C-alpha cells in the first residue's frame, strides 16, 4: 500500500513540474505580429503601417519625409 502512495506522489510531482515548466515556457507577452510593418522610403525606419504616411504606393515615417521624398 505504501508503494502505491509513493507512486501517486511521484506522478503528482512530475505532473506539477511539467505544468510549471509549461507555464514558464509560454511567453506572457507575445510580440504583436498582426500589424504590418513598413519602412520609410526616405530614411528606412520601420514602423506599423497604421502609423505611417502613405503616398503613391510608398510609406513614410512622417509627413516631413514624404515631402522630402517627393521633392527629390
Ligand atoms: Zn522617415
């Protein structure tokens, strides 16, 4: 009977360790990969598409760089 209790204790411990390991292995904050990243045609800086300025199929980090690019 004591053997069975020992076995249950070992299985329980292994299960607990596996659960603990799995929790620690899972990153809490996943990188946001849903948003498209674009690079500025003027300076090449990368940023989310929604935060960039687009003109003539090109993306820019700011309106200033859009004007600089178009005045070239
Ligand atoms: Zn730029």
